[in-house]
């Protein structure tokens, strides 16, 4: 049976038109945004613009740097290193043996206040060469166990401090196990100074990461004691020393808040400090320091921010002056902006 060539030709043309139509329907709608034809700002960096920009940075940065440096210098800070002074002379050659013994580890020191310190005076302990950011150390904890009393058995990530005597440890893990356990007692003019340990941790940690119905259980009951013990009658959300310690530091030298002294100290006052030197930093050549510090509107004592602002502001001022001298001594004629490619009409020469 023969086919009609005309009909075949007509059918082929029709299918081709249909295919072309389908292709046209898939073509994206024209838009100046998608075709990158929107008007753009293309400034020309003339010498005056560059010099003005550098001077603007100088005017903004230098006052901020001066204010930051002044605020930092206004902070009164006392740093007392004690890990060696609190070791008896006959144990100086074997400090690890002393710290692991049951000998009396009470240590008395006198600290003279160099300037008037306004309340609140923050008491910190500082540890050097302690790597809380070690991967295995950071992972050795159970966040689910810390906030949920029904998750006491969630200790799979806490090894090697996951269980003791066949029972799960609450709180488990190396971080909690190594809790700092040195203590400080202060007195001034034969009068004890109260160290307030309430509100030293983050509110978000107390309310969301540590449960009000979670109590320590089987903690520090293994063969090797790591650090401080915890009261079994106080929920984890109220044990703020633990909460502060569990927020691990990013650097090997760090400070953590111990408490607050909520009364002023006058210049020349002599603080009698009684330290209980229990924490073992001697096994890894760590350092321990007691820090008393006031604060300013910028926070604690830190000159880096002010120095950084002054450095950038001074560098910009130097560059502005250099460009100004070059501009007036040996100026260069600017080209005609109308010859720039984006200012020329399409197809123009």
C-alpha cells in the first residue's frame, strides 16, 4: 500500500513546528536581571576620592582606638601565679608526688591591691598549657544525659569515664571528670570577703543544657579521681562551677570565672588568700594563676582592640599624606571617562 508523499511532507512540517513551539515555551522569560543588564555603579577612583577614603577611615578608627585603649587601661587586674609557690621546698623536685599525696595542700598568700577596685571584682582561675580543645576530650560528654533525667544511661560517647562499679556516671565524660578543684578564700583587714558563686555561668546553659531534675550519681567513684566532686543533692542546673567548666576553651591558655567579690577594695589593701592547691597541672607542665579583675564598658583588660584600631587608623593617615604629597608634587592628568567601554554607545568606535 503506497503512502501519500504530500501527506508525509505535511505531517513532518507540522511535527517540526510543534517541536519548535515546545522549545519556545521552555525558553526563560526575558529579564534585565537574569541578563545582567541592570544599571551598575562603576566609580572612578580619582586621587581625591582615594585620599578622602583614607582620611575618613583615620577619623573614625583613631578615636575608637583611643577610647578602647583608655577603657582597657582603666581596668585593674591582679594576676598571681601559685602552682610552684604552693609546693613545699622538699617536694619541688617531685611536684606530682606531692599533688597526688594526702598531705595538707593549704597555701597562704598576700596580695596588695595596686589601685582602687570597684565592685564587682571578678575572680578567675587561669590555666596554661591545658588543651581543652583536644578532639577526644571535647567529644567525651553526653549532652542528652546532662539535661534529661531519663537519659542517665546515654554514656556511649563518654569513654573512658562512662561507668564505675558497673553503674553509669552522671555527669559522664572526661570534661566533667577533670573539673577544676582548687579553692580560694579571701580576707581583708581580718574580715572575710564573701565570694558570690551565683550567676557565674551563662543563663542559656543553666536553663537549656543542664537539667533541673538531673542529679550527680556515681561521680568520682572510680579508681582514679580527676578533679572536684559534686553534691548529689544539688541538680546540675545549680552547680555552676561545673557549668562554667563544661564550656570548653578554644585555646590552651584560658580563664574561667570562679566567683565575684561584691565590695570595693581600696588602694594599698592587703588581701590574705587561702588556697587549697589540689588540681594536678604538674603532670603536663601546666601553670595555675589566680586573677582578680574589674571590668569596663568594653569588658576585661585587653589592649589588642585599641592597638589594632590605632594601627589601621595610623596606616591610613600615612597613606593619605603620601598620596596627597604625590598628587601635588607630581600630578598625573586623568583620562577622559567618556572613552571607557561602559560609557561608549553599542557599536560605537
